[in-house]
């Protein structure tokens, strides 16, 4: 497989109080981040292979500024509860086992985003469907890696009282049956799944879902977790 699932974001209320439900469920919270110049901040939950990010806009002026405007993060966050808007972002990374000469560097058509919080020579590939708010924002980070392979200085807590280790299924449910070419290309990597449903939400499976356990965090968080 040329690509791996790296992380996802869910647009949440300011300060991400929805994350308290994940903590109460038995997840260990990692470090939070702000994104200077982009106007967003987050709460994060790390697993051995991937990460869940709860994202909100803390500086509307930065989020609506010219360098950030094409991401439509402001609109996606501001309209996160609208029935026609997906509050999600899906990030892929290169597989370390991929033969890079045999596959495209990015799975979907994209434009290069140079966020102010990264060095000028580093860019994030954002799907050219970024203005299509009915679909998740797609992006690819060439420097992504499994959290359990992070150097000690960047290591995050990976042990959860609930016992979860790895995200083994990412399924996006939303009302639109017709998908953009970019979203179809992302699905073709077999890192994520999609099905049509009455509302926007995510299903995450952990560790092959062998325990038969499930929790539905809606309506406070558009997320169903199975393990």
C-alpha cells in the first residue's frame, strides 16, 4: 500500500470541550497544539498508528486571511453543524514500504499549502476539492509517521485505560452519493471507507473490533467508536 491513514480532524466548539467525553470514556489525551497564522487550535488523542484531532478556530481573522482562505477551514468550522457541511478532515501519509517511483506522491489532485506555522520549504498537499464542504477536507503530509515511531522528544502518550491501540477502520458517512474525483481517489487507497447515510458522522474501528464493544458519541460529537 502506497499510503497510510495519518490522522483526522473533527471541527468542534471553541476549547474542544467535546474531548472531555473521550477522556471520560477512557482515552489518554496528548499534547494540544495551536497553529500560528492559521487561527486554529486543537486537542489530540494518539494511538500507535494514527491520531484524532479535535479542531476549532480561535482566531477568526487569521483563519479568514488570504494565505488560509483557500483551505475553507473557517467556513467548515463555522458551519460545522449544518446538514450540508462535513466537519471532518482526513490526512494521509506515505507508506514507508511504498516504492515511491511506482506511485504518485499524493493520491489525489491537490494544491500546495504553505501554512505559516511550518518552515517555508515544507508544504501540505490539500485536495483540490477543498471548496466542496459537503466532503471531508483531504490532505497529505509527506513528513507523517506513526506516533509509535516518533522520536523521544516528540513522543505522545499511547496507553489508554480503555485498552485501545490502533485505529483499524475509518468510515465516513455522509448524505452525498455523488463523490468528487479527489474523494474517490482517496477511497481507492483503501485507507478509508465511505457509505451514504442521513447525516455526517464518522465510524472508527479499533484493533479489528474483536471485542464487540461500541459507543455512540452523537449528538455531542459526530463519532461512533467500535473495538
